């Protein structure tokens, strides 16, 4: 669950990115946030990831008040969220399997879990056959599916996708949205 209560964000540059936003996204909901450039979409995501805190108001994700999170609790909180970036952010020197396993290693997951989880999520995104391929050997749609697999690796309770179809063609865009809905 995500909840914004009277949230405003005022940047030091003088920009009012958000003003008095109230929003509730319940568990299981599939929500699209759309708007013009500069409308505050990225600010909303940064708030949900606890990259920034609101100037006023409160943000809750999965019952946690994000303004109260400090230090290493922020990193632990972020592990409960799967983030799919528009630009994929794959590590070019790692193959598909290693890219997905990387997030599990950072989270100090046991090797036994990693060896079970990585093939499972690669099967979900229909890329098990590409486990030993490197990002440069993949199409844009395949790279995006690796990014989705990586976001799913920690079995997150929330997935945030920043324009997950922005860098792929319309046919693949439809497939990515259908994949996210199925998951």
C-alpha cells in the first residue's frame, strides 16, 4: 500500500513540484501516473523510494512512515521495492543471470536462495534461455525483461516502473505491460 497525505515538495530552486497531494494505492492495484514533463511524476517516485522527503505531509509505503526512516533502515526498506528503470541500468560486464543475481547478493541472500530464485524470475520473464548472454547481445525488449526480472528478484511487495516501455517499440511495449499485469 502507498499513501500520500497532504504531500508537498518544494525544491530549493524555487520549483513547487507537488502541492498538497493525497493519494492511496491499495495492495494489488496496477496504477499508471501520467502527465506532462515537469508535472511531478519523478518526484512521486523519488518520494516512494525515499530518495527525498516531502517538504510537508507524510508518505507511507507498506505501513512504514518514510519520513521516519533513517540510515541503514532506508537501504533495507528499498529492498522491499522492485524498481524498473527506463534506461534498464544493466551491468554490461555481467551476463543476464549475474545481473539478476547481483541484487540478491547485495541484499546478502544465501547462495542457495540465489540459485533457486534467479532461474525462477528468468522463467517468469521468458529469458531462461538467455541466462548466459550479455546485455549487448540482447534486444531492447529482452534488456527490459532482464530489468523486470531484477526488480522481481527480491520478491518485492511493490514494483515501481519508470516508463518501462519508453525505450522499446510499440509491439514490445504491449508485451511488457501484459507481462507486468500478469506478474
